[in-house]
């Protein structure tokens, strides 16, 4: 099928689908905003996949954080008491540092 037919059809279906969820024009503006953010990410050679994964996993993270803070009576130190949690914090810091170093080396070359 020609792209001149597919792109407008997909755009119309996206607008219709976003409006049909809550019958709200605000949802259409939200869809357009996220479309613009995605386009900017593509222009900057950023992969949209991590953003989408974070968008999907954020509600689960929020629920888990709220549950753990309720269990600990609001003490945030519970997030740092488990050896498994500390291991994942160290692993995350190591990954961020190594990725940053790799990007900086690419920029220098």
C-alpha cells in the first residue's frame, strides 16, 4: 500500500482512538504532545523504546513505592536496607557510568 494512504489513515485512527477513550479533546492534545516528543527524540537519534518502557512501568513503580512506604510507616530507608536492593543500585550506577563514558569517548573521536 502507498504511504500516502497509510499515514493519514493511521493518523485518523490514532486521533479517533485517543478521543474514544474518555470522549475528551484533551486526550487528542496529549497524543499530539507525545507524538512531538517522539519526533524530537528521533531527530536527536534517541531511541523511543526506553521512554515507552518507562511509561508502561511507571504506574507499577509508583504502586510498589507507595506500598513499601505504607509498610515501613513512611520511612524511605527501607529502600536501602535490602542487600538485593543495594546490589541493583550499584549495578544501575555502574551501567550509567559506563554508558556515559562510552558516549563521551564517541564524542571525542
